[in-house]
């Protein structure tokens, strides 16, 4: 099971070569905690599941530093509890041309994925490369138009503000050693402001986004992972539906705090 970061979930953004509109609202440095509950299953081995996810994005002057930690306890039909943990950290330059990444996932304390490296793009909209130092030393080419997670978020929200409904673009987020993925995004119900228990969010427009992630290649017609969420125009998310194939987890924002700028 592949656990995806929130910033990467806000991915893709327009058509390759198309001019993307400028963001109407700056992204917010913030800290959020989500309570996770099992929403549905599809006949697999999962009987119940629950957990938490913390997500923090810091403005560190020349870049964005993010950390997402997701913990879930999944109970199978034999009554066995399985502990899953995903820890994901990045630093992304403000111009969106450099990304340092580290992803570590464990199941019952056994490491199932450990990915680390750095990626660069030759320029905005241009190709690049991702160099991995773990799980082995390797380099993957990144196609033209690839965006890193925070730039994805900016462009996705700007596209929603501009009235775009269906989007797609290559993404690289550092959660797979296979390189960039394709993505398909549908935007619905963008507008507002709308009521919210969080005063800092109630004054902002928001909408619903459904995002499907695909391994690259014409033969890959089924998504690797899907997520839907409510996004506000400053990049804060709530009401998550995280589809892992055999089961779907619902995430609700339980704690939220805006953070100051680093400079």
C-alpha cells in the first residue's frame, strides 16, 4: 500500500505547454492534524482501520519545508492488528526547480520503503532528473512539464480560480523510485467563501478536488491511488477520502494552526 503526501495530492495542473494562471492567494505555512477513520471496504482483508495524520508546511525563505506523518492501525478479518507508518519530508525551492525528498514507510516496524534523493528541473516547464541515493544509487529522467508538490498546489488552486475543471500533468513527489507519474484531476464546486469552524479558512474560497495517480505508460489505465478533498485557496485541506484500493479512509481536520513566515 502506497501512502501519498498531501502536497503531492494537490498535483497537477494544466496541459503541457499551456500557460498557467498566477495564484490568487499565497500558500499558507501551517500545521494540521487529521483524524482518520475507515469509510468503506471492497471485499478485501480489512475489517477495521483508524489512525492520524499530521502535516506541516514551513516557509523557510528560499523554499518550503514539509513533513507529513501518517499512522494507521489496520485490523484484518482474522483480528490481527497491523501497524502502518509513513514519514515523508521535503524541501522545495520557491521557484519550483529543486526538490530534496525522503520517504520512509514501515509495517509492524519492518521497513517496506525507504526512498531518498534530490530532483532538479532545467527550468519552468522544462525536463529534469531525479537522483536517488536510496533504495539504490540511480537517476530517472523527468519529462517536460513535471511539477514538484508545492508548485503543483499553487498551480492547481490557480487553475480552479480560473475556472478549469479537468486537469492533468506529470508529477514528481519523491514517493516512488520509478520517477514521475501521470495524474488526472477533477475540480468541482469551486467558490465561496463558505462556513467553516476555522475562522482563518471561512473567509476563503474553496472547492472539491478528486485526483487520480497513474504510473506512466499507455497500458496503465487503472490509477495507482486516488484521493479527494476540500481545498481552500491557501492550500489547506480537509474532508479527505483516501482510496487505497481495498479500502477507503476518511480524514477530518481536528487541529489547525497558521504558522509565521521564516524571514
